[in-house]
C-alpha cells in the first residue's frame, strides 16, 4: 500500500495515524515543481518529525516541454492538462505496482468528494481507500490540537487549501478549497475524478 499527501495542515491527521500505525508505508509527495517554498520546508519538517518514508514523485514530462510555441507555461492556458502531467500521470504508474492507495479526501470538502465511497476502484489493480471520508473540519482541528501537530506556515497568511503557487490564493471565506484555481471553473486536479477511479474497460 502507499499514501499520497499534499502536506497541508489537514493532511497531518492521516500522516500522524500512518506514523503511529506503520511508518514504513511509503508516502508519496507529488512534487509538481510549482509548490510554495514553504510547502517544501513544511513537508521535510513533518517527514522528519513523524519519521515517515516520504518519496517525491515527479512528472515524466520536463517543464521545457510544458509550454506553447510562445513560451507560456501550461498552467497559464490549460490548467487541466497541467494537472494531468504534473499530478495525475505520475500517480497512474503507481496503480499497477500497489494494491491499496490510501488517500485523505474528506466528504465535507466538496459535493463531489461527498459522493465518493470509502473504497473505490482505480483504472488499474490498486483500490483507493478513504479513511478520512467521514471526518469533518472540526474533527481534524480537534485531532491536530490534541497531538500538537504543526500547521502549514501559509495558514496564518489566509491560505486555507494549499496547492501549486500559481493556482492558489489566500481567501477570507470558510470554504477550505475556495482559493484553489480561484476564478476558474475548476475544483479538482484530477486525482479524485472518475477517470482515475474507473476500472479498465469499465
């Protein structure tokens, strides 16, 4: 089995549980090359603090091939394809290698995520397991406080959900994911969408 994590503050509950259960389970950090420097520092600190086996997962397509003829980077004109190359495709190759993909999505994060089941098939042999699906934002906050887990340093600057720097914005509302792809008709990177969940030929 393996875990994927963005190392946001709300990711720390699952990471702490993994560290207490079996710290040898590999934790893949999908390193898009566009993360905030603070995220990288936080990731390294949490990995050391919890004794986790963290592996950076990179895109198969180098950044110089993620541009249009004018030199514009992919995220500026096709964020869906940018997410595919930098987040989805790197994980796809793990689905044939592992049996269980432990994923920290919660149903209260969005209407789409609330429709997911605790166990979901993927496009390959791995089955997705969502142990945090029924947890609420309040449950997460209580757990973090109980175990004194370190917050992501960008939280105090108004970042509620932290992804790639070009596509993440600080917001004032209560919606944790409001600042992701702000102003665009996009709410998911693609890792949790049906294309990743459906079985081959299904």
